[in-house]
C-alpha cells in the first residue's frame, strides 16, 4: 500500500513538472502579424498631416487584414466615411429642430449638412473605386490610372466639402451647438485629410502621382 501511494505521488510530481515547463510558453503567445501590422500603421501615419489621430483611429485594425498600403488606405477611407455618416445623422437631428424653431442658425446648419452629405457620397464612391483596383498591378495602365484618378477626385472633393463646412463656423466664441457641430466636422476633415495622404502613399508605388498619366 505504501509503495502504491509513493508511486501515485511520483506520478503527480512528474505531471506537475511537465505542466510547469509547458504552461509558460503557452501563456506568452506570439503575435508577429499584429506587431508587424501596428508598426506598418504607425510608420505610414507619419506621412499624414495628423499622425496622432491617424494612429489612434487605425491602430485598432492592426489585427485585421491590413498587409499593404492599398488596404490601409481603404481602411482609412472607411473610418472617415463612418465618422462622416455619424456627423450627418447628428446634424440632421439638429437641423430639424432648428427648422421647427425657425432659428436663425438653421440656414448655416442646413448648408453644412448638405456639404457633409456630399462628403458621405464621395467617400462611398472612392471606397468602391479603390476596391476595384488590382492589388497585384505593378505598372500604371489606363485602367489603373482611371480608378486612381477617380479616387483622388472624390476624396479631394469630400475634403473640400468638409473644410467648407468648417469655414461656416468662424471664430471661437459661439454657441454650444455650433461648437459641437464644428468639432465633429473638423474631425471628419482631419480623418479625410489623413485618408487622402495614405492613398497618395499607396499611389506612389507606381512612381507617379495619381492624377498624372504616364507617358506611352
């Protein structure tokens, strides 16, 4: 009986020893893809006008399918589109209230809402166009040029509309409502600016600007 008990003790000690050597390595899983993706995002964001905002908004996608400049530009445009849609929804509610009250701020908010609505449509178009590009293409063909020129045009237009909306709220002394709208629209403007910069970074792989067609 004593021999049997001793055998059980030795057996469990052996098991615990094995568990002790295996568990630490299992407790520290490696994520090389996550690390590489985050490093890629952070280095790419340094080329934008608002790098801190760029890293903050895109670092959460480090575990996603971001592997190259085209995918990063698409994600950046998608983030900008999401923020533009959110801002449009907020401004639509405000505009309806102001219209019902016949408030003097209504015309300004209405015009700004129209510009943000245009930005939403243009960003949506640019994302569809970017997805149509062949990620394996290495030279600037007529088809690639056409898609890139469209993306450049639509994102630039979306940025212009957002900037124009911000310009309608000049100065610092304004109502809480105006300050809130301006802050949200400025966020859309900055995100769109960053997305455009990341798209230009992707376009640079062809050795030419997106809006310049290569010589035949």
